[in-house]
C-alpha cells in the first residue's frame, strides 16, 4: 500500500465512523475525549502520541503509541518506517506518567480510530504468533511430550 492509499484508508475510516477530527496544528486537539497537545517538538516525558496525516485540513490518525519518552519513541518510529515518515503531517501527544493509563488510552484509541499502522502491526503479530505455535508443535514434539 502506498502513501496515498494509506491516507485514503484513514479518511474513509474516520468518515465511516463519523468521528470529528481536529485540524492539523490545532491545540488542544481532542481524540477519544482526551485533550492532546502539538507543537514544534514533542516532550521528553512519558505519554501517548498520535502520528497523523492531513486530509482536507484534518488530522487523521495513522499510528498511536505510548512511551516513557514521547520524543524518543516518535523519532525511532519515524526513522524505522520511511513510509510513515513521509505520511506524517502532525504529531499530537498527551503526557501521562502512568504506564497502565497509557496502555488503556492507546487501546481505546486504536479501537476507536483504527489507525492503519497499528492495525497492520496487529495483523502481522497475530500471523507470526499463529505460525510460531504451529512451528513449535512440529519442530519439537519431545518438548510437547515432556510437558505432560
């Protein structure tokens, strides 16, 4: 899938669910009922971040993540995924010191907005888990017998 297709998938998902999305650069922006900030640089603090693409002046989420350092995580993800770097028009963040709160917020946002890169990662993870389970079964029957 190329950058344009990913953008249109994000726009279609938002339109289908009727979500009101903030404008690029709008502060504070509201995602899933939570206020998110934006600016020149994300903070070096723990929190949740939303990488967005711009369509019709709106910030459509393409990836939602959490980290102990927002700026470090955003930089690492953009460096590791060139298509995401080209696609990202804005970064929104919410500082949150508690890991459990961050995990719940990310889960809620992924479920609500279904960002393309989160969904692709989930599909890949699911596929690799299923294949590794089958591979272990075939590869090491002695270990399987030993478990019983």
